[in-house]
C-alpha cells in the first residue's frame, strides 16, 4: 500500500507536490505539538522550513520525492514511538 | 400668457460680436483692422480693471470710452458702407428707432459705457436688470472652455496664475504646484497607496497653500481667475479656505482614474519601475515627432547624421538606429553621371550596405529573443524604450528599401551598352577581390538567408545552455535567449538538419564544462536526456508553425506534434509525455483516493484518533 501511495505521488506535477508537501509538513508539526502538549512533553518547535528552503539540490522534483518519503516514514516511526 | 420682458439691446455688444470677432462673411474688415484691434484692447483693459477702487475704474472707463469713440469715428469715416450694414443690423434688433447712421459711433460708445457701468452692480441687481450685458461673449467663453479642455481644475488654475501679469507673486506656489502635478501613479499602484504617497507630498505643499488665496485677493487677478474658472468648469468658483486643497484631491482622483483606464501601455513595465505612463507616453511621443521631422529631411535630401550630446545608453542607441535607418546608401544619387567608376563605387556601397543591414537585422532578432515574454522577465523601462525605438526604426523595413534601391541601380546598368557592362564587371570584380566581397550584389532574399544562417548557427552553438531553464520551479527563466524566437522564419528542411546537429552536440557534450553542473547531484545522462527532450520540443513546434495550420484543439495539437516527430525525425514524441501528463488532473484525484485509503489503516491516523486530535488532511 505504501509503495502504491508513494508511486502515485511521483506522478503528480511539481506544483501539486509542493502543495501536498507543505500541507503534510504543517499537519505533522501541529499534530506533534498537540500530542506533546497532551502528554506534557516539552519540545522545541520543529523547524520544517529548513527542509523547504533547502534549494541546494539541483532538481527540485527529486528533492520533493525524498522529502515525501521522509515525512511518511517520520510520521509512522513517531506514531510507533509515542 | 405671461408678458415677455424685453431686454434692452446693447449696440456695443452687437458691434463687438460683429466686428471684434469678424464673424460676418458679408463684411470686409481689412480697412479697419487696426481700429478694431485698438477697440478690442481698450475694452479688455476696462474688463481687466478691478472694481475695488471705484474711482480708478470710472476714470479708466471714461478715458477708454473716449478713445473707443475716436476709433469708431475713424471707422465711420473710413468705411461708411460697413457702418451702413451695421446700422441695418442694429435697426433690425431695435423695435423703435429714430437713430441716424451718423449717430451710430456715439450710440455704440454710449452703450459700451452703459455695459461697463453695469459691472458695478451686484449679481442680484444685475439679475433683475433689464440690460443683457454678458461679461464674456459666447466666443470668449468657447475659447476659455477650449483652453481648459483636458486640464483638471488644479492644472488650469495654475496655468491661469502662470499667465497672469502678477505671476511673480505666485511664483513659489506655481513651482511647488508644478512639482506636485508631475506626480503620477505608478504602474499597478493601488488607489490607497497612491494617495498615501500624495499625502506625503502634500505636507510640503501645504506650506505654500497658506496665504496664496490671500495674495491672490490683493491683485486684480482674483475676479478674472474666478470668472474664467467658473466658465471653464460650469460651476461657481469662489476661492476660500480649502478650495485649493479640494482641487488637489480632485485632481489626483481624476489623474488616477484616467491612468488606471489607460491600458495602452500596461504590461510594458514591472511594478517596481518608477516611471509613470504619462512620462513614458510623452517620451515616446517625442520620439515619434522626431522621426517625422527626420523623415521629412531625409525625403527632401536634407538629412544630416545626428549626434546627440547626452551620453545615456538609450540616446546612443537611438542615435545609432536613426543614422542607420536614414543611411544615404539607401538612395541612388540622381544628380550623378553614371560613369564606370561611379557605378563600381555604387555597387560596392550596396555590398557594404547589405552587410551592415544583415548585422542590424540579426541584432534585432537577438534583442527579441532576449526579451521574449516566455523568459518570464518583465521588461524594465529601458527595454520598453529600446523596443519603442526599434519599432520606429525597424531594420526589417529597410530590406524592401534596400531591394528597391538595388533594383533601380541594376536598371541603370541594364540600360548601358555591352562594352560598358563588360568594363564595369572587370572593374567591379577587381574591387570586390580587394575588399573581400563575393558573388553578385546581395538581394533582399540573400540577406534574409544569411541572417537565417546566423540564427541556425546560434541555436546550434548555444543549445546546451539556452534550451531549458535551470530553475526547475519555473519562477524565473534562467535562459538568456528564447530559442523559439531565434528559430522563427527558418525553413522546415533547415530545421530538420539543425535538429540532427543539435542532437550530435548534446550527445557529445561534456557536461562537466557547465558551471551549474554538479555531478554529485545530477546524473549526466539525466541532463542529456532533458536537453534532447527540449530540443525535440523546440523543432517540432517550429515545424508545426511553418505548416501554418489553423488553431487546433489540444488533442489534435498533441497528435500533430506526435506525427511531426514520427514523420520528420522517426522518433517517439518525448516532450508531450513530459509536459502534458502533468496537466492531467486525474493523476491528482487518483493520488487523493490512494492517500485516503492509505490513511485509513495508517498508524499515524490511528494515533491521532486515539488522542482525539483532529485529522486535518483533506
């Protein structure tokens, strides 16, 4: 299922990928903050903009693909840990 | 039925309309021209005299009336027939009339005095008066309205003060007003932002507003200006506290709305350029007038190459284009004897002209390619001005002028006898060898072919860097030239050959030579593949344009592109998959469906549900 999901992401246009990623990151951060608050865990605000603003990679499409993978895995791992 | 109140008739008013404005075709004014002018001056003098000092006003009235009477007597003696005609007009207007012709100068003079004496009355007294004494004749009113046409109240007000005899008193106000009037909205500037800027200027201006009304009231201009403004704008105009301020606001409101509607120049600038539409328009209007003058001089054989003192880029560019546009080599001399040496000289000048013209046309192509809208760079003011100059002095236009001139010259040679032709050929060939010219005198077609050869060479040379932008997001195109512009006018067979050469170049190119290339990040094969796709897209679309087909729908267009790739290059169409699949909205919807399905069982969503945290994704 995960493979199908990530493959379907790869077919999207750059604009769509960008929108989805930004939404995913914002969503994840808010959810983590809410969770931490409920569990009384102290965390510093996650600095996602570092990933978004990193344009050192020449092809942004590759960067988005990697970024998407990273977020999916990060959420899953985080959920398991919590 | 209400009794119609007849207004008393003013003999002077009739005289003034008939003689001062010389409207009547039946009267010959020539002999009395000087007298009429004098009467007009004397009348205007009274009209312009302020009535605050009543004694002075009456003194002037008496004195001028006496002088008018003298002029009228002179006219009467000079041209009695004219006075007879006037007498008839007068009698037709006056019901009971026992006046005699010789009394007319006296009657006119009296009615002048009567008219102006009435000026001392208050508006309500005048309203109820049985006399019809307009302060301005209808013609004067028309003139005033014409003068005010297109001007805002503030502009006309400043103009009147500037025209006044007392302008020195108002100088500081006039200068500051002119500065303020020069403020125009920027392109894309919002209404509020514009007024925010205006208000900053007004803070400085306010210092000059204080007291200007008072200064004006101390002069004779006060009434004149108020009256004229009233006529010009059909509204009572009284200068009191706040009138000028109100005029300023109205002025800018009007200017803003006028500019906003002027779409003729929109799109030429980006919003950061601090030049107004009006400045640009007036500047380019000057260019047009300049061309008209130069063209007249050129046609009449009086054109001298221009040399502008100003050292700006635009000026030097304009100078260059003007001098090449009005190049004397485009004209065959008519006052010259066509000897062999003169003919050789002329032929050589045509060779050199063709060479220069080829350069000029290619430069124009390069300019268009570097300023193409596809490159997503808004043109700045300089580019907009250069484009305007280029449009005025378009080198493509010169091709036909060249052809005409060359044909005229060849016709001259054709009419010569064979011996002349043979000797001309021998001398010309010698000269051509010396100067490195080859072949017959270039034609319009051969110049075009040469330019196209240079276009093809350029595309081949720069296809690695100019085929595609390095900004993958597409916000800014990193290319310097749009090759779609460069490939225009190139024949399909040349395009096919060009594509083969481009492919060879791309395949053999060592990408490590490129400054942007980073082998850690990018596969060389990927870069090569992307360039080949871009090259295919460029040539396919150019061939499609050459076919001059009518607008097709998207599906037909894509099929046509595929056909071209297959037919001309025996290749699969690569760029359609690359570009147009992206536009397929189904892909996005499919993705959302798969995502929802995935989320149903994901640990993440279960976690959020478990902790009662709202799901946010769509």
